């Protein structure tokens, strides 16, 4: 269910979550088995969905061609509270400034 600044699972979603979680674990294990592991950790880039779709997506193709050894993990952030130092190596923001780190 959507709230002003968060999402919560419905009762059906809560009941389904363990099965889905197990499925993603199996997918992850299968991917590791087929493609192997990398010693490099991905670079986590956090931005709003609009920035990811309208600006970043087309640039990632060129970046990947130039730097195929760099794995990028995209994280979406919508609310100002979603941005912060934890969990992201790079953040792309836009606006008038006045945020921590400027």
C-alpha cells in the first residue's frame, strides 16, 4: 500500500514475501553458478527515477562500453530523506542546493 512517504505490503504481499524471497535467492545462486563471482563490488549510484530514465540511461551505455569492468548498481530515491551517505557510492541530485554535502 502506498503512503505519503513509504510503502507497506498488503496482507497478501506479506504472505507472498517468503516465497518471492526464496525465488530471488535461487536466481542469485544460479547466476553465480553460471557466470561466476567477481571480486569487484558494484558501484552503487542513487538518483531519482526521472533522472535515471531521462538523463542517465543513455549515458550508461557509453559508460559501460568505455569501462566494461565496472559494475553499476542503480538505486532509486524519490524523497529527500531517501538520500544519504549509507548505501550509495555516488548520488545524482538536482534542485536549488542547500542540502548536506554541498
